[in-house]
């Protein structure tokens, strides 16, 4: 069940990231994030009391903290997906978001096999290939885009790790707390900067992104009921495969042989760690 829910998480995250990246090309990150957070938070608040009735205060605080770091990572992700090729930005983010929970689990004395560390080494090679600039290539990836991808991955990794510290009996209340804490911060930032919150263009990508992202968070939280943080987090980090596939099919993004190798190595990392 843990593997199934983790794969569902990856599929929903990948779909949500693609839709969020598309929406970010016509709207600011604040507009997208605020709309997505509200779309996901309100329906979840309605159904949460029917799933768990007595969440602990500590779980709500952990969920709120996870929401803040998660929305930061998501903002950097949408900004990066709007600025650079999705097929490059998303895998770099995924590797970092997979590595961080493994390190978190190491300090929690979770069992760490040799296969996990081998997977991390393969992932670093994949990051190097994806982020390097071959001679004569027309598409140029700036250092700032790569840096934002790393920070986005760190935010997601910390999000996963904080959620793993909550009680599984409280799910999905930590997600609800995280959504509303993130929305509150986003509203404060928007008011301070006098940013228009109403998105422009079609709302379909925004609604789809909100549903997918919130659904992925809930699926991840329930997956922790059946599996350990490390394997669940890294399997959930398979989401770039979905993002890259959608970018290739819908946006006709080209993926060179060199970066295809990097992508395969990056995906091999989460598979090696997840199957350890």
C-alpha cells in the first residue's frame, strides 16, 4: 500500500507541477500560489472532520511549519518552471527533495543500506549532466535557475520530513494547517507588495493544480502509515517523469540525448532508494 500511495503521490505532484508551471507563465507566483492554496484548503477543511476528529496541537503546528517551507519550495518551483525548461528544472528539484529525507532519517537512526548511498551517488551524477551546458547547445540554463531548483528541492525535502514527524492518526489535519498557514503568509506578502491576487487567463490549470497538489500531500501523509519516510519520499520524488512527459507531449519541449541520460540517472536514484 505504501508503494501504491507513493506512486499516486508522484503522479499527482507531477501533474500539478506541470499545470502550475503553465499557469505561472501568465501569472505571478503569488497569484498562482494563493489561488492554488485556497482551492486545495477549503474542500479539504470540509472533509477533514469526517476522517480525523481529534488532531493534536503539535501535529497542527508541525503541519503549519511544513506548509510554510512547502509553499516556499513550490513558489521557487513554479518560478523555475516558468523561466527554464521543465525537463531540466524538475529533475534537479526531485533529487534534492529525495536526498534530504534520507539524511533526515539517518539522524533519526532509520536503517540506511548500501543501496541508498549508491542511489545518492547516481543522483549527483544525474544532476551534473542535467545542469551542465554542452558546447554549441542553443538552450542556456542560468546559474540562478539551477540554484532555485536546489532551493525548491530543499523546501520539499523539509516539507516531507516535517510531515513524517506528525501522527498518522491526525491525517489530513496537518495538511489543512499547512494550507492555511501558507495562504495567510501569501496574503500578507500580496498586501505588502500590493500585488493583484486575481489570476488572469484560464482557471483550468489553476484548479487542476490545486486539486493535484493537495491530493498529493494527502496521499503522501497516508503513505507514511504503511512505510518509512525514506522510501516513501523518494518514490514520491518520481514526479518529474510525469512533468517531463507532459512537457514533451503538450509543450513539445525537446529532450536531448545527453539530458535524457541525466534524466534516467536522476530517476534511477529514486528507484534505487525506494527499492532498498
